[in-house]
């Protein structure tokens, strides 16, 4: 058996943006709202002693077609879900104030090399046992660049030559 040496890669763009979002929201959202990355086992998340919590996770990307046949770069719209858990709707620690705090904190702000954040939607997902669960979806534009961008000879992009009869 041979030893396999693996290089630990640096954090990818998803982790970089999520980390930047976490740090910014920890500083920008009311102190009565705990901000964390979404837990690996959401069912086990302990919300018992908190008035509010904001949990963040990457949820999807949408890709545009490349701008030309020789261009492998694509526009990418990354989406992150910000899940707000609250015990009330109104007042100092209520969902409505937290929703506005979150929107004001992220709307138009770039994170870790992305373009400015755009609010896609916010919506009440459920109320269960006195806990209101809201989801705010934000989109961040950036370029998706392939690992190796192949250089395509111009001839492969042209139509085949048609011999001209004299």
C-alpha cells in the first residue's frame, strides 16, 4: 500500500463568500440575534435560549451561457439562504425588525470578490411551536472561470472553406 499525499485546497468561493457574509452579519445585525453558519444537522439545532437566530447556507447557482463560442467564462449568480428564527413578529426582538436589519446589511454590498448582493425574496416558511421561520434569499453575481481556459484556434470557429470554381 502506498501513501497518498493530498494537498489541502484553500477554501473555494462558496466558503469564502459564506465566511464574509457571516462576519459582516455578525457585526451588522442586532445583538439579540445570534448569527451562525447553518448546522450540519438542522434538526438538532438548539434554539431554546435564544430570542432570534440567523443561519446561513449556500443554496444554488444559476449560470448564463458563455458570451461567444470561444469564451468558456460564464456569468454566475450564487444564491445564499439566510434563515431567520424568531419567537415574535413585532417589537425590539421581532422578525420584522430583524428582516429589515438583514436587508439593510446585505443589499448592494459585495462579498469576497462578488458583485453587489441583490435580495431575491424573503418569505415566511412556517410557524411551529411559537417559532417563526423566515427565509431571505440573496444573489451575488460573479464570473465562473474554468480551471483551464482552452485556447481555441480561430480556424475551428470558422466555417469550412468551400472551394471556388474558376
